C-alpha cells in the first residue's frame, strides 16, 4: 500500500498537483461529509498554482499538453464505447459542426504551439480549444446548448 501511495505522489508531482505533507492523518468523517460539490470541483478540476503558472508563463508547453490531453480523452471515449460508435456519434448531423470546430481547434492549437511558437497565438488557440471542448460536451446533454445560448443572449443583450 505504501508503494501505491508513493506512486500516486509521483504522479501528482508530474502533473503539477500539490502533494499533501502529512500522510498519516486521514480526514475525519465529519470533514469528509462537510465537503460540497463546489469544494470537490475546486480540489480536482481547478488549475493548481503550478498549472496556472504553466498556462501563463509557458503557454506553448501548456497548449501541447492540453491538446494531447484532449486527444487522449477522445481516445478513451472511443475505447469505452468503441471507435465505430464514437465516429458515428461525432458525425451525427446535429454534432457535425461542433465536432468540426472541436477538431479544428485541436489542430490550430497544435499548429500554433509546435510550428509557429507564438505564445499569444497559442493562448488564443487554447482558449478557443477550451470553448470548443465545452460546447462539444454540452452537445451530449439534452437541451444544454440551447439553454446556454439563451442564458448568454439574456446576459449579453443589454442596452448601455
């Protein structure tokens, strides 16, 4: 069990997560019960300080790793549901434009990071890729894209 904990610590260090100092103390049941969904999201999904520094100070390295992460995510879903079904779902008439935008943003991010070596273009490409990933994931939730569209129109359609 100790070797497993050491391996997990090394993996956390490799991906830029912060490693806890005190391993002997397990959180009490009351502290585990009091954590909310937002706390779990902040702990697991938000960028750590090392990752955010990588995003701002080394956007090319972040762009390459983020893009390969997205490619691995597509590969993992293809592994889970099968490559034929994955491609069929991605080429569905409802999803074809979202899929094209997502795949194009992956190509643009890799092109800007690897070939152009421009930090500004890579940052814009990663932001475009993140937006396309968000929109692509919303396409799998029923009525999510229309709901987000209506919310955005409601928020941005104001008179100044």
